[in-house]
C-alpha cells in the first residue's frame, strides 16, 4: 500500500534504475568508447532500452545518466537532444503501423436469429428519457443514440418488411412525469416495448405501469439495486452499481494504495443511496478505513460543510454517490477547499458534461463504467458506433449513449427473433438473447434480466476518461 507521495517516489526510483541500466548498456556497447559514434547512437540505444524496461520518458535524461554523460560538451548535449526527439518519434511511428487496428463492424452483421417473415408496417416502441430538467445531460445523448440505432435498423432492413418507429417522451427528471409518460406509451400509443426511463428513481415509479400492462421495459441507465425485482417484464442493459463499484474500489485501492476514505451521498434518492451502500461495503471489504460519512439532499448547491468535515479527516480518496448536477459542484468545491486527492464517483459521474463543467478539477476522478470511447481493446461494434454517432451529431458519445444505442438494438433483435409484435413474445425473445455482439461487448441477460458483460475502471487524465492502470493512476 502506497501513499500518493510514495507512488511518485516509487515511480521515479523505477525510472532512475532503468535509466542507469540503459546508461550501462550504452557504456558497454561497441560504440561506447567512440565519442562521435556514441553521440549518434545514444538516442536509439537509450530509447530502445527504455522500451525494453517499459519506462516512459518522463524524467530529464541528462539529470539521470552517468557522470561521464554529464561531462559532455554543451554542443554534444544539444545534438543528442535533437536526436532523442527523432528517436522518440521513430518508435511511435513504428508502433502506430504495427498496432492492431480494430475494424468497425456494423450492428446486426452477426444476427442471433433468422430474418422475420411475418412482420410488416410500423412497429412502435417507446423511449422515455430525461430530455429536460436536472438530468437532461444524460437523456439528450440517450435520445440521439436511440434515433441513430433506429435509423440504422430501418436502413439495413433488420426487421424485414417492417419499419421501427420510436416515440420519444420526456420525463423532465420528475417521477410523476415519468409515470404519466409511461402510461401514455403503454395505454395510448400501444408500444411493443419501452426503452428507459433515464433515472433509477423514475424507473421505480414508472416501471410498475409497464409491468402491470405486460409491456417489456428496458432500462439503459438504471443501476440501483432492485430494478429488475419489480417484475418479469423489467430488464436493464446497464450494469448495476453492485456489479461495477466493488471491482473499481478493489482495483483502485490496490493500484493507488487507499487507506482512508470519506463518503458523501444524497440520502433522498434511490440511486445515490444504493450506490453509497455498495461503496461503503466495498471499501470495508478492501480494508480501507472509513473516516466519515456525510449526506445532502438532491438539489443542494452548497457542500462546503460536508466536504470540510471529510477533508479534515485526511482521506486518501473521497467517494461520492451523486447525480451530475450535484457531482459537478462537489468536485469544484472539494478542489476549492484545497483537496487535491482522488475522488471516486458512482455512475452519475459518467458523463463528459461533468468533465467539461469541472475542467481541471476533475483530474484524478475515478469512475467505473460499462463503456469508454478510449478503451484500448474496443469491439468492432464499438468502433463503428462511436464513428457513426460523432458523424451524425458532431459530438462524442458517452456511456449513456452507448447503452441506449445497444438497448435499441436489443429491442429490435427481440422483435426480429419473436417475428411478432406481441408483447409477451417479445419479452420472451428479449430474455433469450445470448452472446449478442454490441458496443458494450458480447452481451447476454442473466436469469434476473440483468446484463452480463465486463465493466471498465476509468480515471480522468487531461480532461478525459482513460482506462485505469498502474501508469494512468500514478500521481504526477
């Protein structure tokens, strides 16, 4: 277990040790005794050596090489500095050529069932998202993603002679509005299935309407505990917090040496309370001391008192369960109070909008997720989706968009495989989807109608989410 300063010291010691080895490699090389040959070959020798030891060039070379190196003339050092730049560029170019490229794969290219023979006309599905209100930062991207999927489904003839038609409704981030919208979609519009709603608390309010009417409902961002317990017509493709947070806490605690954590959450929201409970259990499981727990109410804008109490306990990490509006202010206010450590957030932090609004303050934010546009090992479907989304809307998709896009394809696939618009038959076909290639990975539902695919641990570096590793987790 290492503190932040200990991590940096360990990293620098590793780099210094590697550079000493590289300098020894230079001295022992055939051109080591030849000043001119050494000047010409040193950059390539050092660079190849650093690559051998997997050490990035993040320290001044001439501060760490041997005394013989330091005694070189100024002109010699300048020459070698120039050559080092070229030496660094060469392997980058080579690796760019040699790196395996993931070819984009269009969704539906590998269907899990035969094309429908009986479908025709319009097939209506509903999409219930927070298009206005405090959580619209999630819902707008979800709407765009579903529309993209529907356009692709119809253009490809995925449903044979039928046309998929999506009816969008706005929950306005309000539970009562979500109930009214769900009732309209199910009773008046007679949709085959519903995608949404955006928030877990909306789902707990509105999904019983769909369940009672025997209409499949697929949550694409509902991560609270108990969502699918509402009934056998309730599904979700969004990984629950209970499936994401424990792994992220374990990985981050091991890589970053967490020993003390302060917890902050909204105590009036199903999603945030659920996330807090999972966080607390996960940190306890990993032997991290909980130095304090603080609460707030959804809609609060001043968190200074709670943050001051937690920061005074000298935590290695602040763990926060919040939605985007509060998450943004918590990050900004924590930094303003002088806290420069890690912040670990729940699914509510998983939006580029949070990063845009917090700027540099989000550096070091850790969040578990189902999808990351920067994943170094994406599926072909993920590559194709990201490119198509950005081309269509001129902004990059986030996890919420990826899950909504996948959700639309899952509903379309259930309709295709059922070869029917009967709600019960579509429900059965949806439950039977196994090993379906998607941007989220190879996707299946488990026996509880929850998703099966691997989560990703992410950390914010230079204003963007990157996959959390030993190197990206290091403190500069």
